[in-house]
C-alpha cells in the first residue's frame, strides 16, 4: 500500500508579514469586539489603534498556531480597562469593570457564532431595501448622531430614533433567520 | 423593566446616565439579558467598525461582493497610525482587502484558467474562484482543512470553513480544528464530521461524495433529512439516497488530445493486424477491444479493479535487423475514474510478450478470465520480458508519454513473427480503493493519437 498524499509543511513567512496576515484576517472580528465593549465610537477607534501597536510590539510573545483572536482580545481588553482610568474626556456612557468583564465573558462564550453573525449581516445588508440605505449610511457610514440626521432629513429626533431602532431590529431578525436556516 | 429597549437606546445616546447604570447592573446579573446585549451590540458594533465598507456592502452585486471595497476612510486615529506602523499596515487597514482565509500550499504541474485569486504557491487566498485547467493544487484553509483540487475543476473559496465546488473533484483532509468544514456543490452540501473524503460534481449537480476515513453529513435537496456517510461508503447521486460500498471508481470528467513526433516510421495499433485492448479482473462485460481508452491500474485494495493494457503492432515491411532506435508513444487521457490524489507518482512497466501462444491474443475475445499467463502475478519470464518503465507524475497533464529503451530495440530486432505484442502494467498501487485509474487513448479514441511505435532504421547503410 502506498503512502497517502503527503501534506507539505506550512509556508514560513517573516514575523512582520505573519503579523500583518493574521491581523488582516482577524481585524474585523477584533474591531467588532472593541466596539461591542466600548460604548463610545471614537474611544473604540483609539483603542483599536493602540491595541494594534501593542500587539505588534508583543508579537514575539504570540505562540504561532495558537488562537490569534483570543490573544488579540486579551490585549484589547487590557487597553479598554486602561482607557477607563486615563480617560481624557468623559464619554456619555462609561462602562464599569464588572460590566466589561461580564460582556467580555459572554463574547468569549458565543465567540464561535460571531463570525457567522458577521457573514450573515453582510448578506442581510445586501438585501436591505434601498429606501433604508440613506438612514444607515448617515448613521453608520458618516457617523452622524440622531440630532444631525433629524435636521438633515427634516424629522424629529424621536422619529429618527424609531426608524433606526426598527432598522436594527430588522437586520437582527434577518441575521437570526439566516443563522437558524443554516443550522437547521 | 424593558431592558431590550434600554439596549437599543444606548446605541444612539438616548439613555440617561442612570438608565445606563441600571442597564449595566442588569447585564451583570442577568445571563439572558447579557446574551441579548451582546447579540444586539455586536450588530451595532459591526456597523460602526465597518462603516468604511458600508456603501460597498449595500450596493454591490451579490457575487462580487468581496472583490471591491474601496472608499478610503481616513480617520484621525488612522492618521496617527501612519506614524506608528508605516505604510504597509495603513494600506491594510484603509483599503481593507478581503481577509485571507486560505493558502495555496502546493501547485503541481498546474495550468490555471480564469481564476480571480492568486495562483502561485504560498499565495494567501481570500474569498474568490480558482479554476484549474491542468494539474493538481492543494489549498490549506485557515481552519486547518486541506483540500486538493484536481483538474479540471472550479472551486469557490468562501471562508476558512467553507468552499463550493462548481465542477470537478476534490479530496478534503479535515483535522479536528476544522470540524464542520463544508463543501457545497450544486446539488448537495457535504459537512465534515472529522474525516478525509472526496467530492466530485458536474455544474448541473451530478454530485458524489466518497468517504475514505471518518464520517460526513450530506444535505441534499431531494433528501428530507441529512444523510450520514461513513468510511468506505459513498453517496452517488445517480444511485439514489442510500450510502453504499463502492468499488467502482468515481466517474469524473472528460478532456482532449495532443500531437505525435519526429521523422521516423510510425506504426500505430490500427496499422495492419495491430490492435489494442485492456483487461480488468472483475469485468463482467465482454472484451474491450473497441473501447476508446486503455485503462491501467494496480491495486491491492480492490483486486477486481486491477487492469492491464495490451498493444499489438504489425511490423510487416520493416527491416528490423537495421533497427537503430524505437520508442513507444502513448497519449495519457483522463479515465474519468478515481482520484489522482489517492495515487502517488506512478511507475508503469512495458513488457514484451515472448510466448507466441500468449502473444496471439485477439481483440475480439480477450478477457481477464481467458488471458491465462498474461495476468499472472508475477509475470513469468517465459511469458513476457520487462522492457522499459516510465513514470506518470501525480496531477500531470494529459500529455504524450514517450518510452524508449535499448531493451526495446533488442526485443524488436530479435522477436520472431511479423507482429509484436506489448503489455502495459502499473506497478504503483493506491492508498485508497477510489484511487485514479490511468488511461491511454486506444486506436478507437475519436481524437487522441493511438498507441504508436516509432521506429528508426539505418536506411543509409
């Protein structure tokens, strides 16, 4: 009997390249993680940047083959706790450590399903009716707050919030339906 | 208190500080609310963090969604990062190329057609299409699953856990880390449950799965519920809904032909009293003399699939005493049977039949059963002489195989009688009973060159 097909060793790359590859692969998941934990969007962006820098500095400590995203989350979580202490400006909502820990633990618990959620969301966005595009882009693409959107679309802030809330609920339902149908 | 409303309002600054604090406490103490918070917040976070790509996600046509994601989105923080990281990283985070989900780790004798992914060895692959015209390529998904693609095949890489086989065949080797790895085809979805398996499909969905080790789950449109297929079994679409044991190698696809050689004398198996045939041990059918392919296989795992080919050349009118060189040309053709990744680089032997009685086989009636000494193992020296050997590399294109050896010339010079008979035997076995069957064009092949004996004689002398 002959040997089965040999599996060649993995391609070796230099650390920078390896880091960039891993980061590129997991960047979205990491960004979603930070944005989930940090209520303020600009804070979240800052943390992501400093997190990437720290990860690069500490990349030598990363064990190849282990879970990059888990390692990245750990570093990000520290940055989030640190930011809380050194906050230069007070965000609208600040999260307390016990809350952060509870949410982080929940993310880890459901971690496997989260990338499916992202993929499902992408599909759902494609199916979003066109008349909802503008609202979504104003709120998330342009990062306008409700008051600005209200002004721009000539609506009350309450009405804008209602529309946004419904939009998110519809997307959430769509994501859930997709996930259910794919596991059924 | 309706905290789900609290959750949503917190996304738009519609929550008072007190309400926010109450929400935090509730999330800490209530697991169900925590689950709900993460579910809703994750969606909001994705929208926030992928804002730069949002326009693209909304308006792009469905199929090419990952390919273009432009709209540079420069933020203060990103600008700061230029200083910190240098240009390359910034290119990464701004243009946000599709994430790499797999690596092309091996490409043997490959010719690619119409792929929108890089096709050099070592290339990182994002979601996209690989179209392999010739050869064999191995892809390692980031989940750990390895997929070997055999030409001609078209594979769409979707994620680290999923790919879609549009047509052709693949063998997947899935470690535990990639449990649940899925291969989709037009008509069925094969979900790995820790295994090694092969999948073949035509674009119309004539899809088959063969499990070599472990177990897979198959979802098929016409089956009310998923079928589990275990090692040694297959689920073949034409054979209905029951997984079964198959010895018959999987039927695959068809390809085309090539051209001959220099200015010698060419004698093919269709010249004069020539002929060609193959015999298969387990064959229930009659002689294969009019078959367009000469199938050859060696296997210890499914002995009934052992196949040998026989060629007869009419050398009438050739001055054999002055023969200077000789070579045998065989056109390798896809047999459509078996997976080449289950058969290593293969060695073949060419035998010259010396026993006049055995050499007098006829296309009209030769089968394994009446082939006598021809199919003995080992082949006796009184029956045939081993003249030459040749190799066919794994995944090699359907090329013309040329075999020449001094022993060839000697055999032809000294052989009595006007016709010579040669036998082709594969000496390399297979690692699974679904291994590739090699095939060469016979004289009945509609387009490819028949087995040809090229002879060079000393005309000048």
